């Protein structure tokens, strides 16, 4: 099964689904399944977990509808299951006021866990944009990410891209929230 056969998006709508994607280990498991199906043993090896732990986390993802069994085969009398993402992308609800953004928390954790000697491009820019420019930049960044996702080859090493375009709280807002 290729990612072409998957629905475009899975919208997280229940507490069970949100709890499932909120866990960093399960986030990493979904990253393994992003391009191709894998067995519990393969997932455990890629994520660095024991098979039992990997199985536990995959079952939670499956119960939440985020991953599914796409193929089975018999290996020495045991049925081996291949799991894949339920959709090409997972759409999370907006974070509530004062709540950390789940995607950014996972992206920072993944960045911190990346080998220190690996090439990385991290940048923060402070801009002053009109509403139209803000919307255009958001659309261009999304289109660029989609373009490169289409070029992705499962045989190549994983690369993560995270970006956040937002209007920070003004100094007055930030002071009022910290009191």
C-alpha cells in the first residue's frame, strides 16, 4: 500500500485521539509509518523500543483510528501485521488559549534528539507583515512543504520540517498573562 491510496487527512476530534497523538513515542511511531507500512518489530527497531512497548503504543494508535493494519502474512505460524497511517496527514484541533502547540513540542523534542553532528537548518525571523502578506507567506510555506512531501522517497533518510507562522503576543498582553 502506498501513501497515494490513503485519504488526504485524518481530523483528530476525540479526546482518545488527542491523547494518542500527544505522546512523543507515538508521534515517532507515526513518523516511521509516514511513507510505508511496518511491522511491530520494524517499528521497534526504528524507534528504539522493546517490541512489547512498540506493540502497546501501536495498539493505542490503532484503537484511536490513526493507524491501521494494511497487510498480514504468516511467518513460522505467527501472523505478522503491517501497520500504516490511516491518512497522509493528521489534522489537530487548534491549541486552546495558553496551551502549548502539540506539533511544536514534538518538533522541538525531535530536534533536540537529533544527532548533534548532523546537518540542520534552524532559523527564526521576526517580520512585520500586512494581513495579506501574512496569509500569502503561510500559503507559500504550506505549498513548499507539500511540494517536497510529493518528492519524498521512502528509501531516503527521514527529514523533518516544522514551521510556525504566528503573531506573538504584544508586550502588554504577555505582561498581563504573567501576572
